[in-house]
């Protein structure tokens, strides 16, 4: 995942594009959503791991219902 973010950061820099890193987060989904993951960086800023976020007005949650 970090490799993909590094590639996106480099391409964005070449295109004179910037990510809004204050609004960018990482969301773990699926049966392993509680596992601790390595820190992620986007354009030099740490991404926060969250349990839910809004996307296009919809709430996306990471927990699994049993």
C-alpha cells in the first residue's frame, strides 16, 4: 500500500497536483479490520487510520457484523 501511495505522490508532484492530506484517511475493511497496520504516508504526511468515514454523503464503516 505504501508503494502505491509513493507512486501517487510522485505522479502528483510531476503534474503539479497536491493531495489534501488533512482530509485523507486509511480505512481497514473486512475480517482483519482490528489488526494493527504499518503507518502510511501520503505526500510526506501521516494518514490516520479510522473506523468510519463519509464518502459522497454515505457513511462507510470498517467493522464486521456477525
